């Protein structure tokens, strides 16, 4: 009989420890996981908003870069005008 009483006492102590562990899990670990998950979800929402903003402004920037190839033509025209100005200045100097 004594062995059986000792087994029951150990079993009751183990059950009490399991209840304490379960309570710790419920009141400490679960809220911590929820808090961390909430922070992650908030960060993901901000990242999504920033990505949408980057996309919107990137498309606007690309539209502003469409005339860049025309800069080559402008550069060539400026060279022609500079050469013409030299001959114009020489002709004007002869007149004066």
C-alpha cells in the first residue's frame, strides 16, 4: 500500500507541474507570440505601402526620362549653332 500512495503523490505533483506549465504557456508564451506576430504584420503593411509608393513614383520618373534620347539631337544642333555663330561673328566684324 505504501508504494501505491507514493505513486499517487508523485502523479499528483506531476499533474500540478503540468498545470503550471500549461498556465505559463497560456499567459506568457501565447501573448508574446501574438505581440510579435502583430509587429510583423504591421511591418509588412508598411513595406507594402512603401513598395506601392516606389512603384508609383518610379513610373512617373520613367515617363520623365522619355525625352532623354533627344538630348543627342540637341547637342548636335548646339554644335551647328556654335559654328554658325562663329561665321556670323566674323561677317559682323567685317561689316563694322
